């Protein structure tokens, strides 16, 4: 499976190859640029892999009452200690982005 760094390097190589350099040197330069973008926080982390079903991701946090997330059709489901929460992919992504933004803010303002 390709990582975000792999994908970024491919795009960088496609659009900004080093003139006069060998293909290997161009690829090396593209990977260095992609890693620099990742280290600077400009690439999203790779997503976790699902379990053996291919549709479920286990969440194992002591202080979060979510045991796993799953998909069924065009719906995302969270199983929590309070019950089931069913939502559409856009709303689930909105929640995930809000959590990432809050975590990023907290890290930058420690």
C-alpha cells in the first residue's frame, strides 16, 4: 500500500523533476521533498488499516467510550458505551477533522 509520502513524491517527480538529473536522482529529490513536507506537518498521516473484515477499525483508548468504527453501505457507525451512532461519511469526516484541528492546536500551544 502506498503511503502519503509515496504519493507526494510521485506528484513532485511528475511536476518538478530535477533538470539534467538521472531518474534515480530525480526520485531521490522527490522523496526528500515529500519527507520534508510530512515533517513540516503538510501531509496527512497515513490512515490506519482496517481489521480482517476490511470494514472495521478498532479504537482502543481508555478514556474514549468508542470501541470500534465500521461501515455499512454509505454509512459510518461508531459503537460506544452509550450505544450506536450512525452517520454519513461527510459528517464523520467533519468530526475527524475537528478532532485533528484541536489536537494540532493543542500541540502547537503547549
